[in-house]
């Protein structure tokens, strides 16, 4: 780990005077760093120092306002994730952002698949992936869905992916946050190997001890500037802590408290949330501002949320000497505990509603007379009262809340809790994203509240803020309460030291968590369940009525399934992208009428097919134009076109049946090749074709990428508009084919042809495992789904049960399938 | 700033203008259109859709949707018919059973949405098939008719007020609309419903009983659909499993026309009522011009898509106007 061996290597990354500002904040003020091959560089700094912005610029996710970035000797002109990746930059984020529904193998190669004669070369992928994982010394199963792996293994997949893409600059963004210590050790070993292989590594962390023994040099950022770059072996942890804390100490000294703290207003007893190592216990006293802090993953925020009933936990709370176990937010509020969330857009504000509506939402309970009618006079009075108490700057209490500044928005959220007369206020990062003046004011308000006897708990990541605001600071580290600092000891240095686990042994090889086997849920394949169910059902029906298993009946079942399957296959593709098309029933009727009409007027089969498919394609284009062009949800669009298409059908046919289809046309359904109905052959061909396309073409893989994780897919250059348009047009075309097969089976086409067909098709796909949230679905599953649905229909008839129940069975099947999906997902994430 | 707020409430004014315009066009096309009794007759025709639209408005405000209402109506109608005809209940007990069945159907939707966290679209798409299938299976697609006259009055009778013949169901629908409109805008639960639709996570943190509200919206829709089924059976004198086919389209279109946002958190019963009237005038106008069902389906389907598109474009525009560029970026993120 000598610095000299690195210093002679080539420079892989250089940033020169890179600057970046966001509205209202300067994130980077001219940062220059240089990174050589084989170097491991630690990047540290307090929250808001600009670490993430710097890394985003290097990885091409942000464009700098000024300055330049040189990667591997080439100045970066175009800032995009694709360009950065092409120049050898790979980011391993804290939490994986790849495609959880897809296999490990898929994830390793998405976006740049090796190909042979134009099709994806899975053999090569399998070999190269195996080699890459061997190099990392892991035994992750390549066929497992990424989402079923532990977070550590998912990170390993990201590293392997970067290796496979010949990355030369690796950026690790707080990678150990979700890892156990043995997993972290394994990661450190891999990072050292990368360095030995001549890769450059940027390692961002808040946990200073990790850097010793790992990083060659450490760069410290603060307020968007490089404060220092030091050689690791020439520095000590406490020196770094001091540098990080900086001269913030000179800033506003904490005003002396001039009231006495009183009784315990809230006692926390052995509280433990899932994933937390040790239960925590502490007291909040009347008139005290209690700080609770820790790095991301330390559990501080979870403890706070649990106290307010927003997260499930074990243990209990003692309020005014009586034990309570509020399990819901409402129960916690009834006990007087209110949560003030930090993410205003996500959990705080109701954008689009007025300041008044935002402010009184919690207090409404008390602002109503009998029968739950809101007393609007009182509501306005209360709103005005708190607006003036907190000094919210606004023109009217009826103005939409998003028109206020960040600081005033935060005051509205604070006022919401205050209007409910809290006994304890749990405040998460109360000054996140507000300016200096608003911040001082919010601090003042919190202290005033505490003086009035409200117990205040502030969860904050910034040590300086805690020092200014709190009377006592509790520090958590990796799920344990590690320090209880009284005001006079709670300075930045002490807080940072405890939060970062300084002084703690880094390598705890015998840590208890290392003993736990890593859980890997390999999901039971849906196809297998279906096949077993299908066989069992066939056996039962066959026993009850032997006719079921006669060749004629089986051929019937296959024929009945064939046109449904042709449409269901494309529906599967649509659902894989996270869309749905419920207009297919009307589309089927319309295409069938067109095909039958042409056939009756003597057109040859080939011409009929071409025209019908063109019509189907047009229907698909209409749907996609509305979905993509007008940016509307596909279900609403197709609910509309479902009626439009049906109307067009009725209008053109005048509600009359089209009869007298010529035998030359009906050969599509009635003809046989070697005893197999033509329709069955077409369906089998379509299934095979779609299976091959989904597996062996980039387009097929893109459907899965878009459905599974549109954000990451976009980053890899997948165009959503093209994916969605193509898949809806495919739906239209295969619908037309299905319509011809459908029309050919009967001698006439009725004007209500295809009514309810959409449900049949969606049932086949969803029962076959196509996931309505997108990203999952297989051809085999849909084939089995179509067979199952048809067999059930056939069985109802053969067993002389009413075929009227058919529809109910379809509905129940869909519900069972989607419930199984959701429950399976829940079990996996638990 | 408050000008924007005024503009938002102007949506109803715009709608009102559209309604007047549609009435004028209809009157020009067919002089008999503006006769009082013709207008009141429209009230009879929209009664069922109107009752359901009230519930649907609440459901859509929670950012949900209920595609199963047409099927629920059929199921309730069949259960009513079967309870009276086969189980020998009095017609009024049978009606109550029908309404309760609607509540249960809605409750089942609500349970799947709140307990399992399934998307309302797929849940109600499935129950749409399920309930229709149950209606078909229970009735074997056979209609039940021959109801007592006292019952049929509920759908076909009039209150004679001087020269004006008021359809019996008219006051009932008006009452439901007024009470629920007031409740939605003035009650605690109504206000919470909007908050929930705007931001479910924030609503949970603020202590809003999110799951109970959603449940109430679906159960309420089910009960109102059951009530609509009773009126429907009394109006057409028969209970049949194909009742209410494509009812969901008219109901959702009325809501969206009335300014209820598919994204949730926006809209009002008043808007829905106006949307409903607009849709009814258009349909009745087309009826009088002998425009067939086929063409009406094309018109209504297109109106639905265009209304949603106009609404989302309008929201994006006001959002952008409020927040400048930042808002436009956030709006286009998804």
C-alpha cells in the first residue's frame, strides 16, 4: 500500500475547476482532483459538501456549469451516463439501481450485449460472466433474479458488471452502508485487487476508519471546495475529524438555556426496529431539545419514525409514567407524539392544496363540530393564528403551498403539528433545504416550543446543527446507541467521531452477523405450478368424464386456445413493459369483420391477411399515439378506444352478421397439416417466434428493462416511446392475425364478436406470470395460461356445469395470480 | 397568486358554458329538446349513472378507479331479482339485499386494494369479470321480470307537480348529489380524501386514516351501485345479467369531463354532476337525431380520451406557470 508505486502511474481522471450550482445553492465551487491508475482515493466531507455532485458529474449524470473533466486523457465534451461508461467510469451506488426482476446474467450485460450474427450470444455471456464472478471469488447463481440476492451480492454484481465493461475508474458511493462487517471486508479485498490491477478507485464514505488500510490518499470536501488532500499513512483519524468539523465552531454559539428541564415526558424502552442490532432506551425530558443522530444506515431515523408510529417496532414507550405501544401514526398522535418529516415533497406537503388545507390537515379532527363537518371559520382562524405565530410569509392562506419558499413550506409543515397541540415533536432534519435565515428561525421556534414544555427530538445528520440546537445528543452507529453526549460535550468532533465509529475495530471477523447464512429466495417458477395444476385438473376432469381425454376433444381444446394464445402472447409483451391494452376485444371484432368482409367479397386469403394486419397495425398506432403522444395511462386510453373500435365495428357492419365465409378462407382454422390444425401450428409458430425475439434480440430485452426500471433503462439509452409504441403496434398486428383465425372458425362474424375477449387474453398472460407492474412475463407461462383457461372452459362444458361461470373463473384467476405476485414480492423483501 | 385559484374553480364555469352550448346545439337540432319534460326525462336516464358517479368521484379522488361498477350493477340486479322471485322475499327486502350485495362487492374491491396493495385498475378489471360472471352464473343469463307495480313506480313513476312531471328518481339522485357534494367539500373525511389523493405518504404521516378512507370510497361506490341497480330494475322492469354493460365508461367519462383528475386529489361532485349532464345532453341529443349506439360509443370513447388528455395538459401548464421551469421538469419526470 505504498504511495510511491502509485505516483508514477498514468493519470486516469482529472477534473479542473469544476463548478456546479443548483437553484439557491452552490454545490461545487471549482474542484480540481487528479486520480492515477492503481490509486484508491477516499472522498470525505460533511453532508452537503458536494461529494455526490462531483461524482454525478464524473459519471455523466450532471453537466458542470464550468470547468472540465478529462477521462483517460480525453476531455469530456458530452456529459451523459453512456459517454462516461464508454470512457471507463463505473459507479457502484449504495443501493443497487439495476433491474431486480431480471437475472444476474441479464444485469451483467444489459445495454451492451455481446452478439453473434446480430443475435444476443448467451453462451458467451455465460462464460464471461462466470469468469468475472470467479475473479471476484463469489458464487452468485447467474440465473437468480437480481432482486432475490442480498444487497452485498447485488453490489458484487455491479462490480462484476463494471469489470465486464472494462471500467477503469470505479466509484464506490458509501458502499458499506447496507453491508455486514464480513461483507464489507470482502468488498475491501476486492477494491484492493482492483487497485492492484491498475484500476483507479474513488471511495466515498462517512466511516473514517474504513479508509485506513484501504485508501492511498484522502480528499476532504467542504462547502463545494477541496479543503485538503492528504496521504493516508501520514494522517490520523482525529485529524480528519478536526478538518471535517472545520471552523464551524466559530459560528453562532448555542444560546444558553434559561429554563429548567423537568420530568420525563416520553420514555423509550427497549425499542427495536427490524434490522437494528440492539434495542435502544432513552428519556425525553420536558423542555429539552434532544438530538438523535447517526450516519445513513445507523438506524437513528428508523427509531424516530417508530416512536411516531410510522414504522413497526418492538418495545414500548412510556408517556407520563404510563406504558404505550402506539402501532399507527394515529395512535401515536392520540398519545401526543407527532412526526415532522424531512422530505417535504415526498412526505410533508400536499402540493396543489392551499396553505390552509396543508396546515390544518392533522388538526381537522378538532376543528369540526358534530358529525364531522369542518368549522371553516375556526379553521381559518387557526390557520391565521399559526401563520402569524411562525411568521410564514404569504399573500393569502388560500394560495397553493408550492408557491411558498422552502423555508416557509417547512414552517407550514411545522405549524401542522403545532396546531394539533403536541406533547412530543419528532422532527426529521427540520432545516433540510432551507436558507440560513429560515434555519435560524426554525431553530428559534423549536427552542421556544421546548421552553413551553413540548418534548422535542431532532434527528439531523449535520453535526453543526445539532450542536447549535440540542441540549443533549444521542449518537447511533450501525444500529446501536453508542453515545449520550450532554450539551457541553456535544461538539462536531465528538459527534462525528462517534457517528463514524472512530475507535471501533474495523475488521470484526467474528461479528455475529457473519454467522447468519445469506438468505436467498429462489422463487418457485410460476410455469411449474401451472403445469402441475394443468395436469392435475386434466386428470380430474378426465376421470369424471373420459371424453375429455379423447383425441378429438384435446384437438378441440388446442384449437380453441390457438387464436387466444396468438393475442395473449403480444399482451404478455405489452404487460412486460408495464402497460396494458383492454381494447383488444373490440379490436378483435373489428379485424374479424374486416377479414370476413373481404373474404366474402372474394379476396384471396393472402390479400385478406395483409389488409387485416394493416388494420390491426393501425389500431395499435391509434392506441400508442394517445399513450405516447398525449402521455396518458394505457388503461384509460384503451378504455376509450375499446368503445371507439366497437362503435366503428357496429357502424360499418350496421350490426349485421357477416355470413357465408368461403372455404378457402376457413382453411386457416379447419385445415390440418399431418393431423394438426393449422391454427395450432400458427399459434405454436407465434409462441416460438416471440420467445426467440424476447430472448435473442436487444429489442426483446429492452421490453423487460423498460418495464422493470424505466429510470435505469433510460440511463442505458432505452427509449420508452419506441418501446411502448412498438409493443402496442405488435399487439394490433397479432390481434389481426388472431381475428382471422377466430373468424375462420365459424361461418359467420357477429357484431358482438370479441366481447370480453380482452379479459380472456389478459387472464392468460397474468396467470402465466406476466407481472402487471412490468418487467416479468414469459412465453411458456402464457402458453400454459392459455391452455389452463381453455381447459377450464372446456371442463365446465363437459362436466355440464354452466359455461356462464367461465367469466367469474377468469376474474378469480386474475385476482389469485396478482395476489400471489404481491405476496411473493412482500415475502422476498421481508 | 389567488388568481390561479380562481381559475381552478372556473373549471366548473367553463363546464357550465359547455353545457349551455350543448343545450343550444341540441335545441337547434331538435326543437322539442328544450321542453321541460324532455329535460326532466334526461334526469331519469342519468339517475343510475349519476348515483354511481358520486361514488366513482370519491374513488378517483383517492387516485383509484373502479372498472367493476357495470358488472356490480348487473350482479345486484340479478341478486335482487333472484331474492324476490326465487327466495320469496318481499320486493323491498330483496331491494335491500341488492344494495347490501353492492356494498359487499365494493368492500371486496377495497380489501384487495388496501390490504394487498394491489393496483385498483387491475383489481377492478378482474372483479369486473368476476361480478359479471357471477351474475351470469346465478341467473343463467335468464331475465327475471313481473315485478309489482308499486316497485316499478320507483323507476317509471312521476311526481306530478302542476304541469311538470318529475321522474320519481330525480329527487333521490339530486339529494344524493347535494349531500355527498357538501360532505366531500365540508367534512373532515371529505377533506382528508383530497389530501390522500394528493400525497398518500404525507397523508399517512399527517395521521389521516388512509386505508379506512379508501375502504369507505369503494364500499360507498358499491352501495350506490346497488341503489342504482334497484332503480334500474324498476325502470326497465327486468333484472338481467347484461345490465349495465359499459356503464363504467359513461360514469368515468362523466367524472373526467367534470374535472376529476385521474391522478387523484382533484375534482368535485359538482363538477361530476355537470359532466354527467353534459354527457347526458350529448347522448340525448344524439338519440333525438337518431344517431345510433355505435356512433355514440365512438363519440363517448373519444371524449373520454380527449378529456383526460386536456386535463393532464392543463395541469402541466398550470404547474409550469406556478413553479416556472422547475415545475415543468418535475411534471415530465414520469
